């Protein structure tokens, strides 16, 4: 076994995506096998990758062994210096006409395409020619010559149909982008708009609200919570504006415009084929701005972050505004619990502070001696005892046969606790 081997680029590409520790293990295994032929002990995943490399190393070593054997036995001609010089001389004598030949074939190929200019148009045919006349690395053949089957008319018809599909896809994408931006135009103004909806929103806000509105959108963007490392309590109880305050500061359309930017970001994040756009986007933003006007912008951004993390329901193929509304109402319940807990904590703290300075009634009377209050309490009048009622109760308990033992015990214990004796003892005293 040789103490050297060739490390191929495709091996590096195959293990590039692994973690650092796994990549180090596979590197060590390859080096150990390539230099000493030692098989490593690896996990199932790494072993599958290593087996591919191992086969390449074995083939390379087998090739080297075969060449060494042939050189030793003389079974193949070994090129000498004289042979090399003679080959170079012969190559100099014979001119290289491969480049000249491919140019001639390229010209003939172009001439065959000229009759189709009128049917498909010169631009489409020339694009077809540029694509299929591309030479290979050695410069000996063009792309179309490498195909197993070839018919110019059929290929051109397919090429023309594909070009139409590409144009239709571009027009469809452009229409979808325009639909995404259309609600912004209806909500803010009838401005000319760009291809990027976020840029269009920025431009519309700048034109309608000036730098102040644009600055607000730049600050309170979708990454605001992450950049400022806000905790949940900060989102709920921090000093941040509500949607109602935005409408007061700017106008009643600004909160909807800000929400549309957040909803568009959510739509892009979820990766659904059909994005939230057009009328559904505008109506969803208006409903949130109208029904949840009391919520702070940080609370809504917290909701969108939790939605992205999977805390609520998910979309199935399309962005459903109804799922967003239902999830937001569930978030409002969590918000109410957080606010109630916060109020309870405040009340407990206030009570602790009140207890520190509080005094008893006796201490108050001793310290301030109010004239209208007598310190000596009047003895309370004893309540008259209705012995007949007590006797009737005792007799009922003693003579009761309809109740079970547990209920009878409960009645007896209650009588003892209130009057200091059992019903039997009370009736006996009354008879004496």
C-alpha cells in the first residue's frame, strides 16, 4: 500500500455539508485508509459516505498496481524521450483542422435555420441557434450534435412553445406582484408602484406621511423584536404605541398600512404558493386595525413571531386570513391572562407596602384618641337561646332513621360543635 493517494474534489463536496466534528471524523478515516488501508469505525451515515470514497481509493490503488506490474514485466511500451520528440514533430507537421471544421458545420447549421425566420421570427430562431451551436470543451462538436435524435422543425416548434410559456409565466408573476401592491395603492394613494411591494409601501408612506411615517416603518419592521431582544413582558407592558395612537398621530389608514407590511412578511415566511394579496390582504389588515385597535405594535409583532414559530394553526397551500383572525383571538386570551397576572402582582406589592405602615385599631385609638369613639367596648348583649328549637333538633337527630350513618354522624358532630354536647346528652339534661 502506498503512503500517498489523490484526494478528489468530489469527496470534499460530498462531505462539505456535514458538521465540523463529523467532517473531521471522515477526513481522518479517509487519510487512514488511503495511507495504511485501515477500515475505520464510523456511524451509519458517515460509513455510507466513506464507502463511496473507499471504492475510489481501491480503484486508484488497483490501477497503480497494474501499471507497476506492466512496467516491471515490459508488457506495454514505455514512452522514451526519442518517441516523445518524434510525436511532437509529427504533430507539428499535421495541421489542426478541428476548429476549421466546426466553424463550417456551424455555418451550415445556421443556413438550415434561415427558412424558419418567417414562421417563428428572427429573434427566436437566432436564440435557438446560439443555444444549440454551443461547442463542447474539446471544441469538436456542437450541442445539437451530441443529441441522439434531432429534427430541426420539431425542435424549433418545441422551442417556440417554451418561449411562449416563459413569457406567460413572467406576465403571471408581474400580475401577482401588482395584486400584492394594489391594496397599498387603494389604502394610501394612487401612486405609480415598483416591482417590490415593500419598496412600494415605503414610497407611498413617504409621499403621504413624509419622513416621520417612513421612519416608523423602518423602525417597527418584522425584525424589531429580534434586533432589540425584547422579552414577552416588554412586548406587553413596554412603552410602545397602540394602533389607535398610530391613527391619532397620522390618520386612520396608517395602522392598516403598517399591518399590511407585517401580513405580507408573514405571507412570504410561510412559503405558500398563493400569497395573501389583493382584497383579502386589505380587508384582513382593516379588520385587525378596527377590532384590535387597543393592542400595541409590539404585541402584534409578538403574535406574528409566535405564528411563525408554530404556536397557532398553520396554512395549507394558501394564506387563509380566517386562520390569522382566529389565531389572533386566541393570542388575545393569552394577553388577558398576562395582564391579569400583572395586576395581581401589583396589588400584592401595594399591599406589602400598606402593611408596613398600617396600625391596628387599638393602636390608632391610643395614638390619636378620637373624642367621638369610646375606647372601652360595651359588653355585648347575650342572645336569647331558644331551647325548644334546640330540643326539637336533638330529637330529630336521635329519632332519625332515614339517613345513612355518615349523614347522621355529620349532624351529631355539628350539634356537638355548636352546643357542646351530643343530642342524647342534651335531651337527658332537659329531662332532669
